[in-house]
């Protein structure tokens, strides 16, 4: 399912497609801003969005085999809730 399809599904419960798209955009922006502040988002029955820090490491260029330094970075993580996991079995 693409973002456009998700907007169409949300539009079934709102008055217009534009409202559905705006609602989805607001939701995604809130998630991005919260994670950027390194906070977690708990959605009961759905899951938890969080940020984890990956350590710096030595990697390898697949073309040349040369060792390269990969910097530490923060990445988003999603852990589904038990109810969500059971719903999609």
C-alpha cells in the first residue's frame, strides 16, 4: 500500500480526500518531529516508534574491498505491540 492508497482509505472516514491527506501529513510530521527530539511515541495496541544510535564501525567498500569508516548515526525503530502482532498473524 502506498501513501496515496492510505489517503484513500482514510478518506472513507472523513468528509473529503483533502482532509484525509492533511490528517495523514500531520500524523507523519508529528512522528518525525518527536523522533528528531529523541523521544518515543507509544500508540496503544499498535506499537512504539523510537530512535536508536548505531555505533561507529569499520565497513568495507563492496566494489574495491577497501575498509572505510562508517560514522555513528541515529536511526528510527518500530516495535509492534502484542495486539498488533496478533492481529496480522
